C-alpha cells in the first residue's frame, strides 16, 4: 500500500484522487435536492406498474429507455425512502465513473499526465455538468456517456474481430440509456483517426460499420409494436435550431455562473463577471494562443464529432443538461492545446488553478440554488394538502401562467416545482389524489376570476372533488 502515498503516484493520479475525495461531498450536497418540473412524471419517478411487462422493455411513449423504467420500478418499491435519494446516488456515482473513464481514455490516447489530470478535473468540476449532476431525472445523460466511452475503449483496445460485436452491444446499452449514445458508432472511428490510432482506409471501413450499427438501432425501433408520442417542442424551426446551437456553444465552452447571467430573477451581472474573470487566462492559453490548432486534423475531427453528438438535441430540444454528453469533446480540444505546450507549463498550471477555483465557487452556488428552489415542491404540496383539508381523489388544477422563467433545475417556478400537482401524491404517501388534470390560462387582471369560474364548472358539472388554483406561489383550494 506504500505506493499510494508515493509522491509520483499522487502527482500522476491527482485528478482521480480529488474525484474520489469530492464524490461523497457532492453526494451529500445533492441528496437533499427534491424533484421538480418533469422529475415527477419521468420514467425514473416512482412507478407502481409491474416490472415484467412489454411497456418496460419496448418503445412506448416518447422514448425507448428501459433502464429508466427499471429505476422507476425500484423507486416505487419504497418511494419515501428511495426517491429521490436513489436517483441522486446513481447520478453522482455515475459522474465519478465517467470522470475515471475519461481519465483512462486520455491516458490511452498518449497524452501527458499534466494534460490528463487538468482535463479530468475540469470535467468533474465543470459547471456545465451541474445541470445533470444535481438533477433527479438525468441518469440517462450520465450512463449513456459512460457506456459510450466504454465502447470507445473497446474499439481502441481490442484487436480481434469480436471487438465489433462487443462494441455494438455496449453502444446499444448506451443508446437504451439515451438515444444519442448510438452516435458513438461514428464518433469512435473518427476520434481514433484524429489521434492516429487508425489510418484513413480503416476509418472508411469502420465508418461504414458505424452507419450499419446506426441503421440496426433504427430498425430495432421501427419493427417494434410501439405507441410513439411526439412532443410538439421536438419539431424544429430555424429559430430554435439557431438558438440551441449558440446555447450549446456558450454553455460548453464558457465557464461562468449561468444563474447570475441567464436567469431574470437571479441576474447579477457583476457577480457573473467576477466568476468569469478568473477563467480568462485559461481561455487565452487554450483558445487564443493555440488557435492554430483548431484547423489541425485532431481538432477538426473532434469538432465534427461534437456536432454529431449534439445534433439530436440541437435539432429537437437543447437544455443545459444536454451539455453533459458533449463536454467530453470540449475536453479533448483542451487536451490537444495543453499537450502542444512543450516549454514551461507553469502558466498552464496557474490558469488551471484559477479555472478550478472559479468552477468550485460556481458549483457551490448552483448546488445551493438547486436545493433552495427545490423546496418549492414541498411548500406548494403542503399548501395544497392543508387547504384541501381531506383526501380528494380527483383534482383539477388551474394554473395562472407565471411571467417568471425557469433555468434548468437551478431556478424553477412554483407550479412546475410541484410537478403540476403530482408532487402532492408523493407527500401524501401516494394515497391521494389518484388523478390530477391541469390547464393553464393567461395571466391578466381578470385571471383569478376566470380561474374561479373554471373551478365552479369543474366541480358542479364534471364531478371533480377539488380544484386547485395556482397563482405564482399562492394556492387556493375549492372543494365540492
């Protein structure tokens, strides 16, 4: 065991040691964060349906994600104990494994230890990962990337023909966590070519195989007796694609306190700038001094892979948590730049320390705000339970549209915090309500009057036991 305390071992593996030390602290910070928004309706929320049924393992609803449904089934065995703590544990531990796997990938790509450690630590602490790491329903992001990276390792390390079979199996596991994992069927040979692990002839051959894997996955979806539903938000427009693209670039490459910059309710430009200033030397070192590398074979291939991996989100819906799966390509661009420095690397170390310090401050702030905003779900649910008075089986919810805007899980608005009323089921031990139907009306001076008219109609004519009217953080209950 003495080698564990050897100074060379510590120096060569410092990013992994820091990851191991910080993971329990990150888990301790994440577990108190309560579900909000679509956490209450996601596959990973407590499910009371039988596990062994076709809806668990086949394509039903919006996605083909059996692992999410299995987690939801497990959480449903004891929701009070397991939800959302189980989700947080799975996500944070998965993030640590992604970090360790990234460390190994950077190592087998023959990058220097300094490069490997800086990039590994940046991935673990990057504020761009926090929308995933602190969320309740984001394990699909984490494990899709984890298995995609494992598939890439198999692709690089195995030499026998059997590697393509194992590569395909692991990629399918990645895609069954989240669909864009299948993009690594193309990403893997392109990255291998970028780092001179295969030649162009092999790249062409393996690209054809990658396309075949993608078609096989598409065929597996098409032949299923699925019941597919499509969100209208998933239908792209030119405007949404452009906005998503620039949002993706900004969040992936710029380290700043996004809450202070992007959230109307929390905006503080001075503090946002203060969190950004320490990162400027790192940006200059990587992207300005080494800008010529952006036209090198390595960076062109990496950028192309990044766009491939991000495309499914850019052309549908891109949110902050979707940066998780593409951040590895930003890491690789950074790694190429750092590894190109052959002279004194003191300035790289100093700029990396400043970046790490800023990232830690931002992470702590985002974690605190995620916890604080998640408390709204309990607050709104307790109001609903108290004002309803006794159990109501069939509830109608009237929402007066909030003029506030959410920002990922860092700042949510009240009616979304308690999941359009679904959180009340959790806080009553899933005893009531059995059904919640909701509608949203525009905010206006007469909105409350309109809401009360709807309530009377729902109770008198349609047989609802209770109507909840939500106006920002106020909740009014009208009983039969």
